[in-house]
């Protein structure tokens, strides 16, 4: 019984911090690889259907500078996917049975044309390379000769066309709300959204975008005249590989992940060392100036952070959801959870603001009462009240001494009010 071969295309996105690792792996820039089956002496046998111009990130940044693509809506913390990769693959034994290296070149050249159509144009592809230098150890031993695992890496920028509308700040009111321009927005999530499809029985269902990509790859290659393989099983993580091939690929993935982690930690360590060295070179006066400047800008930074978080939140919310043919809005689970968290924070914030406003009102009432009391105390009519108030305050402080003083006053005769004596000298002078 002949073995069944499977065609598969994997699709994965990468953050900016991860791009350097796939660049070095795909373009064979490393001197050593943890995958011992990679034979760098055969690197010249790798076929480029499109050669990278500089590093992947250099080309990406240049395309932004030239206005070819836009990262509008991306966060500045580097958490967005900026570059993606499709890996086209069929079992190693399939190529060995159909002509080996030469057959693989023709097969993957056709797969590359399919990738160009999927991406939306060759200008968005950074690199397309067929690896032919990875030896399939298990199959080589089984067949008694060197057999290589041929596969195609297509590195591209996931873009969707986005309409930018004229805002209310436009001087021409007739243009407000109309299309100002169309940009190629970098967005992996929008590029690969799930779709509602209709099966042969007419029943509609939600199909994952990657699963649909598998279907298109298989159909494209069959229509191009290639045969002898089937579409990879749905939901399988190893649908394109036999057991031994799959183990080899998993080891490669783990090695790449370890490489990424090591490089990230090395970069973080280098940044920390540089920071410590810079701090050690600074004088105390310079540090004091930095602290003063930080204190002055703390309030502004907080406001800017709040404004940025609000703008990011609004942008994320606006991009969530997709209207289905049933008139409902469909959300991914992570988007639904994000909306729940935002609603919870808004309710808590509203309650906090209400509490603060109540306290402000109470303070305003207390202040009004205090001002009214102060006005009363300044009124001349209140002076008698003040004398009585002083009496009660004295009684509260020294009741016995006050009582003795009053008793002594009552034993004494009343004080005689002195009459004002006229000035005799002045009176005498007036008589004269």
C-alpha cells in the first residue's frame, strides 16, 4: 500500500523583536544551527524566488518611509505583528519519488505564484526561499541515500487596504466623511479573518482563515497539474508530515524559539549594562537636573499616557467585530473579553467619579456654612453674643475659678462710674 502524502501551508505572524531570528534562519546568516540536519555547505542549493534587499526590517522601514505601507493604529510598545511568513510543505518522500531537487524547484515556483496572489502583490513580499540544505535523517537512512526536506519560506508584510476619511477639521465641509485616501495598512489580524462559507449541502458555517488558505493551496497546485498528494487533515498539527518528519520540524521550531528567547535576553542584558554604564558616568548635578525635569513633566506624562491609552482603546474597539450576513456582529473571544474589561473599568471609573463629586459638593456646603458664620461674627450686632460666648468658654475651661471670681465681685459694692472732669485751665482761659 502506497504512502499518502499531504500538502500544507503554515501561516504565522511575528512582532518586530522576533523578525531578526527568522531573517537569520531563512537567509542562512547564522554560523551554527541547533538543527544538526542543516548542512551549511549546501546553502548554495537554496533557491530564491525573491531575494531580500538588506534585512527584513530594513526593507520594512524603508517601505514605511516611502509611503508604500502604513503602521497607522499600531502601538509603540512593539506588540503588533509587522511581518508574517507562509511555509509551504509536502512530505520529503513525495519529492524524492517525483524527481527530487529539480521537481521541487518547479513545484515551489508555482507555490510562490500562489503566495503572490494571497499577499496582494509581489511588492509586499520581502523574501521567498526554497530550502534544500536540510537533510531528512530518518528517510535518508531508510532509503540508503541522502534525502532532503524541500520546503518554501515566503516572508511578507500582511496589508489590507484602509480608507482614510476627511475629518471635521477639513475646511471644505462637503468633503467631511468622504474618502481622503486609501492606505496599505499593516494588520495581520484583519488580513486573516475567519469567513462564513457555504458547504455543498448549502449549510453556512464559520471557517478559520488558515483552513481556507490550506484549501486554496491544495486546489491551486492541483489545477496547476501537480498530483500525488492530498490536502492536510483539518485540525492536525502534523498534517503535512509523517511521524519522523514531524519530529524534525518540531525540533527546528523549538530551536528557533530558544534562539529568539536567548537573543531577547541578550539584548535586554546589553541594554541594562549600557544603562548602568551611562548612569555611572553622570555627575550628581546632572542626576539632580534629571530628577527635577522628571518631576516637572510627571503630570504631563500622566496626561499623555491617559490620552494615548484612551486613543488606543478607541482604535482597538473600532477595529473589533465583523458584521455577518445575519446582521449580527461577530467577535473573537479575546476581543469580547477586552470589551468586558473596558466596560468594567468604565463602570468602576464612573462610580469613583460620582463619589468624588459627592465629596466636592459636601466640601462646598461646608465652605458656604463657614463663610456664613464668618460673616455673622463680623456683624457688630453679634458682639454681645461674642461676650456671652466668651463667658461660656471661660466657664467650660475654669468653672471653679469663674465661680469664685463672681462671688468676690458680688461681695464688693458696685463700681462708681467716674465723671469726666472739665479742664479747669481751658475753662479759666475761656472766662477771661
